[in-house]
């Protein structure tokens, strides 16, 4: 057999260890193993629970027919018979090991190693060894700092000096290397079974009277939670300070419109139930979204902020058309009218509820009859129910779909709509059949195609107080009504009388 294999097998031979705890009320424990670990870690075979003891402090191994003790933590020394243990040392019968305040008496009996553990209160390792050797009463200070004596300090008391024992030889180089490998593997296995915790020395401690209450030393306290909290607070504080210094740019891209700045109402009839007076919380609230804030404010006898079903399905709400923070001169009506053709054009590639939008009417805005059939979809059912008393419409059983749409179209235009753009009208200045049709028998279908733009393109909008849409652009809302419960519709700018007369006659 090769020499190195023989030495390795010798170094790893199992032996019998008997642990007697004089410091605890427990029975002796017999351990058959290749070696025993001594330290504060719960997985150690000999657990010494004290802050001055390292987690894996020492180890005792049987090799080459001898028991060898090794200091696994050179920075935290062990005293062997009051002498500092350098690395490996063979144990002799009657040796006393000092580890923290513990004294470990070593004896041999019937081929086993017995270790008796005693705890010396308020003692250093040197004091623990000295007290254990001394007889009679201990005449030492009640409180001793847990500091190791220097190498030159005598480890004896007056009248008490232990007789020097004959020392065994240290292990050979090959055996020493084998022991090193053994302890490296043993330490790795012991530390893997312990979950990291600042209080893990208390884990697995004995129950009952054997418990000890202690606080962890500074090397066991984790300091990263406080550091993470500190470095988390610093950027938040800097961002808050920056937001406060550039508040207008960070929160409000531009001032709000004059309509929301005013402290009094100036529209009659009003379209809001109170003046905003520049309040931010009227729109921005923690408890509800902005859409609900808009509709709750803009609900009066003359106006209700309703949205048609196609826009609801597409996810379009109040703020998509009436966007704020565009400056004090911005008019919400202007924004709504302009937003129609800004969205409904071929350049808009967005999808709304899975559907795309394009330039309406094939790019033309005129008489909605193609090849003798109406392309106009007719009035919305909700709008029809709101305007039924005004329009006085009734669909007969014999009416075709084209005839029914024709009735709706003409009813919308004939009820008190003002003749504008040089169109002929009746004596009250209202639209009549002759305003669009040059002849009635046969009915003229060519002239109406040239008259639609005179009313629907570039007219002054009474609600906005001026011309909003350019002459070459259509006023979409003059045909497509968004707020069906707005009693000011249909476009007061086209009515032959003012709003008061219109509501009285309605």
C-alpha cells in the first residue's frame, strides 16, 4: 500500500471521546468519530456558548496513535497548561485546555479520551486554567476582562503551580498535511448546515435551566440594513428637493387654462357646478381618477359630460380631447374640435380596442349619398331618444332604410337651422328645401353636394366665441355629437335664434 494512503487512513481512524459537562446539568456523552469540533457553532460536538469563543475554535483528532489538538482560529488563542498553543500539539493525560472562560481537563481511560468541561465565571483562558489547577478558595477579582495574557505573563498563582507533563511528539509532516485536509473538509461540512443569522449562537441551545441569555458581539451584528435604508433615503430626498425647486416643470408642463383659473362662472347656462379657481385637487385626487372628477364637476341642468359608446369602447375619455396645461389662453372647446381630425386620419397608426382609425368619408366632406344610397349611418339611438320631441320623427312600416335615414337627415336640418354662407332661406332666415335643392320636381341631387361645406367648414362657433376650424377643415362636431345630453346642441352657431329663444321654443 502506498505510504500516503497509509498515513491518510491513520489520520482518519475513529476514536472514542467522552464529554463530561460539569458546567451543565446534563449526562456525559460518548462520541465515536474521527474527531470532535469545539466552538460556539451549534453543529460542534463540544458546544461552548460564550462570546469569547469562536464559532469553530478548536478540534481534537486521533492520528498515529495519539490525540492531537489543533487551534482552528489562530487569532483567538488556546492555552495548553497555561502555554499558548501554536498549531498542533499532542495531548497527555492530565492536560488542561483554556478556551475563553472554560477549562477542559483531559484524561485517558480504557482507550478513550475524556474531556471534563468546567466554567470559570468572569475568567480569562489563563484564569480558567489556573483556577482549575488551584485548590481551596479562589481569591480573584469578581470581574475580569476577557483578555488573553501576553506570552511573557506567568500563568500561575502563588503556591499553585502545575507539574510539567512529558510532551508527546508532534505529528509528522505527512500526517500533519492529512490532518489539515481532514479539518478543512470538517469545517466546510459544519458551516454548511447553519443558516446565516445574527443570533445563530442561540440556535439549538439546551432547554430549561441550562439556557444562557446573551447579546451578540459586534462581529455578529449585520450593519447592511441600516446602510441600505440610508442610501435609499438619500436619492428620494434629492429627487424631492429637485421636484420642489423645478415644480412647474416637473408637475405642470404649462399653466392651466383661464376657464379653470376663474373664481366665478361666466357661461350661461353654466356647464360646471362650481368655479375651479385654480385648484389642482379638483382634477387630481387620491381617492378617484381624473375622468370621474371631470364628470362630477361638469354636470348641470344644461350639460352632462357623457361620452358616446364608440369612444368608451376605444378607451377615449374627457382628458383625451380636453387636455389641460396648454397655457392660460387655451380653450377646451378648441382642443376638442381640433382633436377630431388630429386623431381620425390615415397618419394615426394606433389601435383602439383592436381597431384602427383613418381619414373619414374617404377624404371628402359633402352630401352623404353615393349612387342613390345614403352612406350616413343616421342618428345615434341615444341621441334619437334625447331629440325625439324636437325632431318629431316616426318611422313608418313601409319606410326603407334609405327613406328612414333621409327623414332623419332632413329633420336635423329643417328645425330652426340658420341659413348661412349666402344660402337662400325662408322669411325667418331658416333653412328650407330650396336652400339646398334648386328644383323639387324632379328633385335636385347635385346642388346639395356643393352646399354642405358652406355650413360645416370654417364657421364661427358660438361656444368658442370665434372661428376654431379653418375654412378648408370640417367642423366634425356639427354632425357628430359627443355630449348627447348637452342641451346647447346642435351647434348653436348654426341656430337661427339665440340659445334662450331656442330652449323656450323647444
